[in-house]
C-alpha cells in the first residue's frame, strides 16, 4: 500500500513539471525586477526605464538566489526519494517478518493439536486401566459376596477361584511388561495348588485378594527397579523406571536407553534414536534416584510410532 502511494506521488510530480517551471520563471522575474528597480527611473512618456548597467549588476544576485532555490528544491526532492525508498524497504521487511510469524503460529497451532490428541489418547488409556482394576475389584467382590451368601462346598468354590486366577493371568500378560515373569509365576503357583488340592479354595480367596491389592499398589507407585528385558532377541539385565502401570523406561549397563511400546496385543522394548529422547530418559532416572518423584518431566511418547 505504501509503495503504491509513493509511485502515485512521483507520477503527480511528473505531471506538474510545467507548473514547477512556471513558478521558477516567475520567481526569477520577481527577484530580477525588485533588484533592478533600485536603479530605475521613469521617462517623459511615463514608462519604467531600467538601465542596462543595473540589469548587469543584478544578474549575479539573481543567479545566486535562483541557484539557492534550485539547490534547495533538489535536496528536498532527493530527501523525499530517499525517504520513500527507505519506507518501502522497511515495509517489505515488516511484511516478510509478519509472514514468518504467521508461519510459526501455524506450526505451533498444529503441534498443540497433535499434543492435545496424544494427551487425549493417554487419558483414555489411563481410564481404561483404572476401569480394568476397578472391574477386578468388582469381580472379586462379587465372588466374595456370592461365597458369603452361599454355603457351598469346596467343589462349587474351586471353579470360581480358578476363573479369578485365569482372569488375573490375562491381565498380567496384556498389561505393562513390568516383572511379568515373577507375577505370572505367583499366579501359576496359586493355580497349581488349587488344581492339586494343596490349597483350600477358601484360603485362596485371601491370596487372590492380596495379589489384587499389590496390583493396585503398583499402579500408584513410581520408582526404579531391575529386571530382565529383551533387546534384539537377547535378554539383558537393565534398570527400569516405572511410572504407575502406564509407562516403563529402561537403561542398560552399556548405556542404551529406551521404553516399552505396545504393538497391538504385545509389548516390545525399543531403544531411543534421538539424543533429546535419551537425555529426557536419563534425567528421569537421575530424578527418581534422588527421590524426586513429583514434578514436571518431558518424556518420549509411547503412542508415537
């Protein structure tokens, strides 16, 4: 808009060049007349008589004044042109910076939308896990109520306890891969004792309930543990940082760091490729080792492929 204005202004100056010439011409005559009139007189016929000597004497002063006027006009024109060019250049820079700002705003908006979507997915997963634990509580409580209202023998109670153990085994296998072997080993031992009659079905209810309470406790705790994980088809002993029962990060003795990612119906341990992700995981381990279990942590997103 500013560039268009100055182009129009220059066009008007060109169109009024003749008027400017006329102004300069009248200015010269005016100056010349007043300078020469000091030595002029009137003849018998009443006409103004200007001696040639007066005209010759006035010419240097007239030329000086005209030169000053032209010099002042040229300086003003050059200054105006320079100002117009500077304003046009500044306007171009402002428009370029505005374009860059708009682009950065759009990038930031898109990033926030992606993060909001990922946050919603994590919230949904958290609710799903909470619902699953709640369902375990409800299922077990239903069984306990049924057992308290029915005076049935061990033959009727045994299938209920075995079904509860099977449900817990499925929960452990599909959940976060934290010490899965040890947790499954405890359930398998309980299942075997029930099948062989070593454990009374009534007493098994207390052990099942204790196992559920342990799972609830794990979902609330954050900490560092040691367990065997599988990387590139090999078992490796590593430190793992558990965030509830939602996130699990690892750090091996050979300085490899990564996290557990769910791939459809199974979990796998993935080594982080970027330096930023590795740095964030190392900072998490350092904080947990210093007993800093609450605060703001930037961590890789396990939902990103």
